[in-house]
């Protein structure tokens, strides 16, 4: 599978770690001298975003709300603060799922995830 096909598949499967919105493929120009590349992009956050599985985003969002998780205690901006906390928990859950074999480059293995519920 080529890079473009992989990004298309990932954009269809994953969501933004900050807002939970849909991702799209976009050619990003890195500098005025011609450096550019195909990236996943969140139009809502207006940033390059690799994304996360929607199940991970939902769990992270619920965790941050329920446990009042706060990785950034000195941050004032409430909305951005909440989004960054959810993104941090997405990173943590993604790492755990990859280490336990529940997540790989093709996505979540939902049959294995059910074992943990």
C-alpha cells in the first residue's frame, strides 16, 4: 500500500485527537522554495494531525471528564486545555493498545479490545 492509499484509509478511519473531527488529506507547502508533502489535516483545528481511532478518542474524552484528568495544570484557556488533555490521554491509550497488540497500522482489533471490556 502506497503512502497516498494509507493516508486515505487512515483519514476515513481516524479522527482528530484534539476535537474528534474528521481528517482529510491535504498537500501542505512547508516552505516557499518548494518543500511540500501529503499530510492528514484537521480543517476544524486547522492543523496537521495524524489522528487517532474514534474509539480511543471517545474513551479519552470520557476519561478526562470523569476523572478530571489534568496534565496541564498551569494552562488558562479552558477549551484548548480540555482538548490537549484529551489528546494526551489518546496518546497514552494508543501506546498501551499498540504494546498489547490491540492496535496496529490497520487500526483497532475490536475482537481483542472486547477482551479488555
